[in-house]
C-alpha cells in the first residue's frame, strides 16, 4: 500500500525528471501497478525524507540534471545510491544549500 506521502514523493520525482527536459508532466493517480523495485525505492525515500525534513523533494530529484546531462535518465533507484549523495554534495559546494 502506498501512502499519500509516498504518492507526493513519486509525483515530485515525475515532475522534476520531466521538467528538467522541458516536457509536460502527467501525475500518477493509480499506484496499483507500480513496479516492485519502484515500490521498494519509494519506501526507502519516504524513510529518508521523514528523517531529513529539511530536504525539498523537487530539489533532491532535480539535482542530477544540474550535474549530469539533461538527456540522461535517472530512475527512482538512482536516488537511493551513494552516487546521488555525491551529486548533492557537488551541488552543495556550488551553491551552498540543499
């Protein structure tokens, strides 16, 4: 079962990844067909965001597009990796916030 908070996180992911490529966003309403690996990643991200309330979802999901090419695709599993943490640290060094 996907909670309302997890739905918001997933839709923030959709918004950030689509808007980084200047494409329209259609938010997901039916989560019954969510892939198992996305469901697990969503649960992990939900726990992370619950622990770190100062982190903005959209900023978190938009960060890789500022460091890497905007043409790359970052799946939901990417945001649970050490590589994503490195991206955030790079952004933090450049801007001083996140």
